[in-house]
């Protein structure tokens, strides 16, 4: 039988730490960048807008955020790697970095369901069987 199927809850937590400090530190940095109302709002808006993104002015208008505040939060999201900036003429456009988002989601769910495929979201339990996952 697969060792992962026999794992206890303590084993699940131990395996999570095996991925090393660099990956964990990166995940913490990304999560910290999103752990603020305005930044989370900006990020969700950019994810919804797709790869073309929005100009700084459009972001500020849609979220009703002052320019100085918006600039600070965009800088934090950019430094984390969650968003990308591109300049077109006089305008700067920001878009979500989907690769970074998917890497974070993959890191957070890598040990989901003891390594087995999860059941559909409509199910009462997201993981087959019971356990720590």
C-alpha cells in the first residue's frame, strides 16, 4: 500500500516542511503581499481582467484608491512577483502573473488529499476518506 495513504496527520505536516526554506519563504512572501485588503482587491481585479490588465488610472477608478496609496500597493505586489507592469506610451499597465499564482496554488495544494485526486467541489468532503488533509 502507498505510504501516503497510511500517513498520519503528523506525517502530513512533516512532509509539508520537506519542500525546503526557499519554496516556503517564497510562498510566505506571496501570501504576505496578499494579506492586506487593498492589495487583495487589486490582485483579484487584475486576475479578473486577464492578461491585458489595467492601467494604473483604471485600477484607481475601479477600486476608489488614492494615487499614493495605489502606487504603494502596486509596488508591493510587483516586488512579490504576483503582478507584472508594462509601459505603453505614457501609461503603465498592470496584469496578474498567472504563473506565479499557479505556483503558489500548487505549493498550497501539493499534499492535498494525500496525493490522490480530489472529488468534485459539490461533494461534502473534498478529499477521499478522512484524515488530516
